[in-house]
């Protein structure tokens, strides 16, 4: 009887609730405050100069860059702004987030560091393999 209870417990703990644990594991961590902001929701005609001009209203901008498509030269809809200090970057988030720029609503948040290619996939495979052992 104890074996049956153990099997039922294992069955229900892995299948019924696995989507909840997977969602929690896939949730991105809160970004660490930095001087670089990630700006999304940009109009395809927004330029780096226009982004720099708007971001300068909230602090000293070291660099502003709109990421563009190689073939068309138009914005891919996101960019980065680097401020002189973290305090200025926080002011930039408060001032730019959910505001209109070139007719589109933009969003600002602290930029996350890049994950090396293949790192996430190999970590998930190792975790999955450990669960199977």
C-alpha cells in the first residue's frame, strides 16, 4: 500500500503541477540596475539622434543607439540609452517609460546582460537529466 501511495504522490507531483514549476523556472529575473536602458516599442522611423534628444531631457546621455535592420536601414523597434549614472538612468526610466515618441508608445527598463548562446539550453538539459536520475 505504501508503494502505491508513493507512486500516486510522484505521479501527481510531476504531472499536475509541472506547468507551475516550469513557469516559475522560466520567469526572467528582475534586471539589475545599470546605466544602460533598454527601450522598446520604437517607431521604425525613429533615429538614434531622436532617441538621444528625448533621453537627454532626463540626464546626461553618454550614448544612444537605435538597432536597425541591415537591409532596410529602418529601426527594429528597440534601442539602448547609456546614462552617466544609475540615478540618471532611473530618472530616464521614469521619464521615458509609457511615453509617446514619434507617435508610438515606448517602454524603458534596465538592460539585461546577454546570455551566451547555448547556455540556457544546456542548463535546462542538465536540470532535466538530473530530474530523471
